C-alpha cells in the first residue's frame, strides 16, 4: 500500500491519507437543470478514478457525489420548459445518471439527492439557530458570518472581496450583506417547497451539501472535493455551517481546475460537443476519459475540438498497440497460469529476458510502479499516462516482454482497459457501413446537418462514429 498524498487547498500542503481508516470522499455533484457538460464530468471522472486507485492500493474508500435537485436554476429552467420543477429535476437527474453512466467508470457508493435529505438539513439549521450562528428573518434563515471566526480561511479573501452571489437571499432581511441563506421562504410561483419550523420554503444550496456530507460520511471525513469555482462561496460556507455546528467536517479540501473553453474561438459545433452526451456520441467514452485525465486535476484544462482530436489519436494509438500486441482476455488463463504478468519474476524484478542485450530500458514492472507512484503523488494522471506511452513507444520499437500486460494493468487503473480489446464486437454490418459512407459524402459537401442526422441514425442502430486523423471508424456503442 502506497502512501497517498493530496494537495489540500486549505493549508496549501500535501497531506497524507490515513491507511487505517476509511477514506470518505464527498464531491459536489451537478445542479440538475440541464444536461451536464464536459466541465461537470471532470470532477466525476477524477473522484471516481481516485477512489478506484485507492481501492487498488488496498485502502477502504467511500465516494459520495450528491445531486443538487433543489435550486433557483431549476425553477427557472422548469418555467422555460413549461413543466413542474419536480419533473424538470427528475428528468435532468435521470439524464445525469445516463450521461455519467456512459463514461463506463461505475457509480459512486452514494448519490444523495437534496430533496431526500430535507430532515437532516432542517436539523442542521436548527442546531445553528439554537447556538446563535443563524437567525430567522421574515421566514428566511440566515447564517451570521460574524459569529464564525474562521470565515474566509479556505478562500483567503478579504471581506470586501466577498460576494455571496445569487444564493445570498434577500438583502433587506439580512443583518449583514455577508450573511447567506440557509432556508428561503416560499415565494409565489415556486411549485416545490417543504414545511419547516420557519414556515414553508426550501433550503439554500450550501446547507444541502453540509447536511448530505454528514448524512453519508459522518461529522468528520477525509476529503471534500469539487471544482475550484466552488471554493468561494460554496465551500467556504459549508465549512462555516458545519464547523459552527460543532462538526469537524472535511480534513482535506481537493479542488479540480476548470475546463476552459475559448468562447471567442468556439464554433457552434464545439459548443455542441461541450455537452457530455454529444462528446460521448462523437468521440467515444475512452477519448473523453483520456482527455479529462490528460492534465493535472488541479490545473485548468483547455477544451476545443483540437483537444478532443488529440485524445482520439492517443486512444487510437493504444488500440493499435493492442492490435499488434494482444493480451489474453480469458480470465481463466490470466488468473490460473499467471499469464497476465508473464514478464514478472516472483521477486518483482525484471526477468532475465529483459536484461539481455546490454541496454536495459525501464522494465514494464518499473513502469507500473512509476505509474502508481505518480497517482499516489497528488493524483498526477499526466505523469502516470506518460509511463503508458513511453512503454508503448518502446514496445513499438522492439519487443518488450510483458509490455502489453503492464499497459493493461495501468489502463485498468484509469478505467481504459476496454482499449485492450480494440476490435471486440466491431464487425460492422452493411447498413452501418453504407450510412457511414453517406455521412462522409455529406461532410465532404459541408452538409453538416445531414451528416449529424446520419450520425444519430447510426447511434440508433447501436454504432458510434469516431473521427480521427486516420479517418472515421465505427465502434459499437457502450
Ligand atoms: Zn456542494
């Protein structure tokens, strides 16, 4: 079991996870008012893969990603779609499960909905009003920021630079502009509300997460994560609420950088593929995952069709590698005869074959170790993936015994082991082939609408078109 270190936003230091206790991770999930985009998929992928890695290292881990299904944005979106806010939230929650399911990484252990956590939310607000950290005003309840000495410690902002934004509540009801709403009284035209000691209404966004994290992970847990845009005010307010109520709360704050689009450069078609479901249709799940782990999670990640094309080329390179260097997929042989790791000696050292010829490269074994070391070091996925591509490059230049098994082991850790079976079920039928040719012709004539329609037709038939530098190809939809 490796020592795993994560950079903590609060202290700015690398913090080590405790191997003796369950690593509870709470990551803020989406507000379900529209289909999610690639930027929302980044924390989902990062925290799912971090959990997978921790478990592979022998840690016990529990990942919780919530769904914010009570929010102003949902009321507004429901009005525009002429449906109830409950229906809108349900429809978009289902779409979120479907889209993230297509990433093929499994699901978090718990995915609580705010609408199903109301009792815990009301209890937490009651604790805060009783202890004087919150006050009722005109049916709303506000957190009294001046009552919490640690306010601002996560975001390191000066008070004059703090703006509570749209979640702030009504200025005339607040004791101070810095205070923020824990409970909002029911307003005319809002079609969902709950009863509370302060009258009918609904919770504020920040208190939802404090309550859901505690309900799933207890009053103290290892990691709280989310996008860096949530540091202020969302996470600053979560700390204030939970700590003021006497909960120790999260020990490490882990933030992923934003996926950045160049709005000036972004074409309409780039705008479409920014939606996760569109990106999955167009590029396939492997390329989407490969793209999202191509940069360090803490750094911003540039998004555009050229970046997706690069990701497609990288996964094609891996598929081609496994076409040339197949691994035995039968679990019997892999487990029974050790064929999954034929190049490894019992001692873990490189076997003699690899030491022949004088120039000893890095053994596949050592590559896997470096890969895991990189992930243990603040989850450095680009450094880890560099090991994969260096080994693939070496093996492409000359035989490296055990290379494909080592690459498979590494890809499995980042949810990409499907690339080891590059042509599984990939026999295309004639209809699909014809449609793809028709689509190519339409694209050549720049009739992109027609081309997109054919892509949808193919999708309905169970085929995904993947465009790469080598031309388009058909793969069965996941
Ligand atoms: Zn949250």
